[in-house]
C-alpha cells in the first residue's frame, strides 16, 4: 500500500520534473559571442595537471561558463597517441548549461576607478593616426555560423527550471583547449586533431617556466608578436578564418611591448584575448596589477572581447576586476582550486562541492595523486593543522573517502536522486 507521504513525494517529484520539461534547447554560442553578449562570464584558467575533466565538470556546476584544458604541447599531441590520451579526456556533459543575462552596455572602466591609468598611457600618437575613437565602440557581434565545436547533445540542465529574469537566455558552456607551440604548422596540426572535441583553441603566451622559455613557448612568445600572429594565421588557414583562436598573455614591464603584441594579434584575427596582470618575472605571490591589465584592455579598443586574470579569490574581486579593467570576462585559477564554487557566490568550498567532486572523480576516473591534491586545495580552509597533516598522509582513494565519511560527508546521498536531478549535475548515475 502507498502511504500518503510516499504519494505526496511522488506528486512533488512529478511536478518538479514537469517544471524542467519545457526548457528550450540551450544555445551553443562561440566563446567570443558569449563574452560579447552576456553580462557576467566566468572562466576557469588553464591549469597544468589540474584543469582536467572531473575538475572542469565540477566548476561548471557552479557558474563557471568557460573552461580550459591544461596547457597541451602541440607537437607532442600530434606526434603521440599516448600524449593525446593523457592530455585530453572530455565528455558531452562536462559543459554546464546556464541562465545568462544579456549585456546591457559594453564593458567600461568606471570613471575614477583607475587613477594611475593616465600614468601608464605610453603614447598618444597612436590616437592621432587612428580614426577610431579611443573609447570603447559598441561591440560588434560576430555570429559564427560554421564552428566545428562539439555538437553532441547534452543531458545537463540549468540550476533552476525557471529563468531568473524574463531576459535570461539558456546557454551551453564552452571548453577551450590551451596549446603551447613554438611554430604555426605544429599548432595547426594539433588544432585539426582536437577540433571535434572543443570549442576553440587558446595559445599559451604566458608560461614563465625556464624549460618552456628555452623551448620557445609560453613567455618566450611575449616579445615575438609576428610569430604569434603567424600561429593564429596558420590555424585559420587550416581550420577556416572564423574558427576561434585566442591568446593568453602576461603584461610586459615595457607596456609598448604589450601594445605591440595585442595589436599584431588583433590584425592576425585573434578571437579574444586573456590578460594575466603579472609580468613574466613576477611570482604568483606578487599582487596583480589592475592598472597594467586595464592598459592591455585599452590597447584592444573593444575590437574583440577581453578576459582579465589574476588574484581573483571571491566575487568581490571579480566585480572589482570588471569595474576597474573594463573586461568582458574574468578568469580564476588558484581561487577556483581553493573554492570551486567561488563564482556561485560561496565564500569557501561548500560541502556539496566536495561530495560532487568525489563522485565525479570516482566516476570519470582520476589518478589518485591529482584527486588527493584537489581535495587538499578545496578543504584547506576547513582543516586545522593536524587534520591537514593527517589528510595529506592518506595514500588511496578508499582512505580519502572513508576519512571524509567520518567527517560527515555523504557521497551516496547525492547518487540516490531522480534522473532529472542527476542531469543538473548533482549526481552522475
Ligand atoms: C597549478 C597551476 C598550473 C597552471 N598551468 C597553466 C597552464 O597550463 N597554462 C597557462 O596559461 N597558465 C597556467 N597557470 C597560470 C594560471 O592560468 C593563471 O594565469 C595564474 O595562476 C594567475 O591566476 P590566479 O592569480 O587566479 O592564480 C597555472 C597556474 C597554476 C597555479
């Protein structure tokens, strides 16, 4: 016999499922269009060893609209099947589905936000030669109709069945592959191979490590604007000129170099530009320079969207960055490692994010050292010192899961939910 409670619960589940039934198909937009058309676009940075599938899926549950793979070495990727297997795993459900608010006006630096910007302006001569106004022109929306991105259907659903406002649009998130290459042809080869699985390619012009510099990749490209432009053109020649190619750069201590790099890349047809507001020689403990970031954004003159990166630890940092740099999107790296739900407004990792990560990690499969390291980053603010020491000494996934269970985490509960809930990403069945 069905008890009144059971039947009430079944009715409620049916009502809730019905609420999700009429959702429109999420729009699939090129990253450039997402950045241009929506107010608040949040990005997960490329992170060697860390921005892999389970972590990308996790942050996409918490208002992170665009994610990046870790830096992939283009030559290796083309040459070796083993490299391809280890560098890229993806799933049709890793991209989130979001309600996004259309932009009301182009991004702009709020008056008075950056007192120091005047001092950084390196030359006014540029404006004399350039017929365009120095202020941001309204963004030109380029609707790319022929992209090669993943068109497989997704079963993901947005966080709520009803749009938060009457203007909200339902949009599918995007995945960019970040690649490092010392030349254009290798990059084009790798782009061709990876294209069916991703929504665009980002060129790493910011890796500061010595080995990378010696190989002619990463920061070695910051002062080689013609080579960067050649890479962009090579990929476009191979993939079609509309195919999205972006660059991620660091600011240069000599800002004329930044300007030259940005202008040359724009002339080559780059689709958006991400700027990390530290120079090649600055450690990640040095504060990021919002002034230099704003300068780099100003060099772009609104021709393509921009994303700012560096020291983003909470939503207030994100607002500040948008306000003071006039960017279209903001990117976090260490902030998301410490708190994957940062962009959803949590001030530290919520318990459900840990539970979701464990389920995602176990379902997708994640090597123990990375699984363990991610959890250590996420839980750092929850642990006192002896707990950290104990947790860091654990040596298998079973030990980690058992330990977290003793701390009250219930991973199983997240799996015992109806299918529609699973499709929201709260559980993988
Ligand atoms: C563990 C780790 C791995 C990183 N790997 C990459 C990478 O593969 N490609 C890249 O462009 N930057 C990489 N970076 C730099 C970040 O993308 C980001 O630019 C930098 O950490 C500054 O952002 P943050 O202040 O939010 O951490 C890495 C940073 C960290 C901490």
